[in-house]
C-alpha cells in the first residue's frame, strides 16, 4: 500500500475518521482566528512602525535643529578661527613686509654703492684710457726722438771709431818718426863728430898755414911751389870735407823736415784728441739722453701695458656681462616658450589648495612631515606618468612622515583644527615587499626588456624609497596589454595557486591586471589629474628657474 492508503487505514482503526468534520471546522476556525490575529498583529505592528517612524522623524528633526545650532556655532568658531589666523597672517605678513622693506633698503643701499663703485670704475677706466692715449702719444714722440738721435749716435760712434783709428795710425807714425829721429840723431851725431874732426883738422891746418905764413912772412913769401902745394892741400881738404858736409846738410834738412812733420803730427794728434774728447762727451751726453729716453719709454710702455690690461679687463668684463645676459635671455625665451607650449594658464582647484595649505601647516608644526608622496617622487620618463599613477593609486596622495608618533600627532592636529583628513605613511612602520621577491622580479625584467619594476622607473631620494615600495609594491610596468597578459596568466598557469608568485601588471595606457586576475581598463579623471601632477612639477621647476634667471638678469642690469 502507498502512504495515503496506510494513513486512511490507521485513521479507521483509531476512530479519528469520525472526528474529521469537527476537526476540519475547528481547523477552519483556527485558521480564521490566526488570520485575524495576524491582521491585528500586523495592524499593531504597523501602528508601532508608524509611531517609531514618527519618533525617529521627531528625533531627526530635533537632531537636525541641534546640528543647525551646532553648525551655526561651528561657523562662528570657524569664522573666528579664520579671522584669528587672518589677523595672525596679517601681522606676520606685516613683520615680513617690514623685514623685506629693510632688506630692500639694504639692497638698494648696496645697489647704490655698487652703482657708485661702477661709476668710479668707469671714470677710472676713462682716465686710464686718456692716460694710456697720452702716454702712447708720448711713447710715439720719444720713439721718434730716439729714431732721430739714432743716426747721430751711429755717426758719432763711427766718427769716434775713425778718430781712434786715425789716432792709432798717427801714434804709430809718431813712433816711427821718433825712431827715425833717433836714427837720424845718431847719424847727425856721427856727422857732427866727423865735422868737428874735420873742423879741428881744418883749424889745425889753418893754424899751421898761418904759422907757416907768418914764418914765411917773417922770413919771406912762399914760393910758387909752396903756394901750389898749399892750394892742392886746401882743395883736397875741401874735396875731402865736401861729401860729409853734403850729408850733414841733407841730414839737417831731413831732421828739420821730420821735426816739422812731428810738430804737425803732434798738433794733429792734439786736435784729434780734443775732437775725440768732444766726441766722447757728445756720445756720453747722447748715451745719457738715450738712457733717459729709454727709461721714460720703458715707463711709458709699462704704463701703457697696464692701461691696456685694465682696458682689456674692462672690455672682457663687459663682454662677459653681455654674453651672460644674452645667455640668460636665450634661456628665458626657451622657458617662456616651454610655458606657452604647456599652456601655463592652469590653476589649482580649491581642494588642491586646501590640501597644500594643510601640508604646509603640518610641515611648520611637525619637522617629521616630509610631504605628499606624489611631490617627493617622479617617473624617470614622461611615458611612465599614467602607469606609475595607476600603480600607486590613492597612496600617491598620502603624506609621508618619519615615524608613527609624527603620524598620530599630525592626525590629532588635523582633527583639532578641523582641516580635513589624510592618509599618512610612517617610514618606520609601513610594510614593503621582501627584497628576495623584488630581486626575483627584477631579474625576470632584466631578461625580458618588455616590462620593468614600477619602483625602478620612479626617481626618489633613498630616504623615501620605502614609501614608494609600499605604494607600488612589486607591480610591474608593461609596454602593452599583451605583454601584461602573457606575464600574469602564463606565470599563473605555471605557478599554480601560489599567491606569492602572482604579479600586478600595469600598462603604459593605465590598464591593470591584478594579482587576483581581474582586469581593469581605462582611466578616471582623478588618475589623469594625478598623472598630470608630474608635468605640473616640471612646470613648477621651469617657473622657479625662470624666476631665478629674471633675478639674475636684474642684478646684472643693476651692476651695468
């Protein structure tokens, strides 16, 4: 039998079939009562719900009014706080203004002093140029005079040399004449001796003749033979003395001629000596004058050289100033072109200004606050901007601090001052991937040049490297989505279910393959804005460089 038949058999045996109609009536009554009870319960529940809603609405209204009053109080406190800080800022700005005014006055005094020094230097340069010009003219004049005197000096030197030669030849002639005079004197002495002997012989013969004649006169006159003999003896004596007499006369004439020539040579010698002394005095005077002119010329040349050196220094300084100013102008033109090309008319929105103001306040109060991570790092190339932004996510807007205590203090300060909320990255507490896993992925990237670690394409100081590793982890930047799929899914198939071997991949266009295998494509406006901050950092650097160059140009203009 089936179960239904078994149930009917048991009811017949027990006698419960006789109570079927009564049971059904009771069951119907029971169902009606239950329905009424449920309806009443639902009605009561509905009334309670309405009462609860009304009570909640009343409480909400009361809470709303309380919040309105609290908002009013907060607005009052906020505006008072604003007024206090505005007043403090005004006082600080006024004090800064006074300091800047003093600094400006000092700078103006320095500029005035430098301008006076420059004018003085220009006057000295002008005087140096005038002195150089006059000394150059004097040098030319002295050189002309030296040039004029040079032929006279040469002529005098040649005349002195000629006179010296003539004096030497005359001295040799005088010496020769003296020798001739001495030899002629010896000859004259010999001839004089011989003449004296002949004179003595003649006087003796004359004496003998006179004696003979006296004796003859006393005895008688000489005979003819004696007269003839006498004449012969006299003629012989005359003939014998004729040659020595001629030689004597000749020697006397030669001696007189030599004496005359010696006297003439002596006179010429004296005259030549006088001329030589005059020439030597003239040469000495000319030499002294030449030395004086050379000294004056040397001094003039030295002054001219120093003046020319000063002039060259001034010209060099002017040239360097002009070149430096031209270089600054060229750099400013390039920077202006860069700013124009980048459409440098963007302005930070209110939220960005609020965040920057909050970070500035935190830096003033807490030295351990380093700044936003996005401001502390930048991609190594512009093509990585979007990939690094997506890989870092919201952590790029987090504030990097040195310790947890600094983070707690900064959070408390922001809560007390009601300046918003922020995420902090304490460098001593954040967790970063293990070096082994990082090195393993870096080794894989070095083998396959189509992707690389996101941390390796970010430039950041070593002090903040942990914050970057926390933000991007072991994410890799791939050149394309195909490379990312091949890297993530092929490795996942080979590695099985090991979570440690899974990699988060980001493409250059912002597509993401997470460790779980989900794929995300496209970029949000926030991602575009965050990736654009790298360009804004570059523009800020360009603006800062431009301001420095403009200040440097103004300083050069003030010195000029």
